[in-house]
C-alpha cells in the first residue's frame, strides 16, 4: 500500500509539472482532470471519503466542464471544415491558443 501511495504522489507531481509546460489548452484541461482524480484517490487512501467525493465532483467534474465551455466560448476549440475532416479523418477538433475573439 505504501508503494501505491508513492506512485500516486509521483503521478501527482508529474501532472502538476506537465500542466505548466503544456502548450495545448485542451491537454492542460485533461491533465488537470487527471490531477483531480489522482488527488481524490489519495484522499480515499487518507481515509477522507468526503473530501474524495468533493474533489472528484468539483475538481474533475464541474471545473473541467466549465473549462471546456470557456474554451468553446472564446473560440479556442473550433471544428474543422468538412473538406479538412476528409483529408485528416483522425482529427476532429483544432485548438488555437492565445487568440480570443
């Protein structure tokens, strides 16, 4: 169990460092969600289930949804044109950073 806690703390540190160096806003949100989920597992291991549920609901749930909606509202997430989707079928979302319209 102690090794599992150490691994979780290492993942927590990796998430915290990688979100600061991420250039892609969508990746930053996904890393933030991972951070919150790892933190909720740590709260469970520390025998605080109320904090774990709150962290999972607010940190990974509501806050992430608000971030996604904000990116959509400022046009940081845009859908590709139909002809571009045909050329690149594996890409369905494009991310722009730094330009808010």
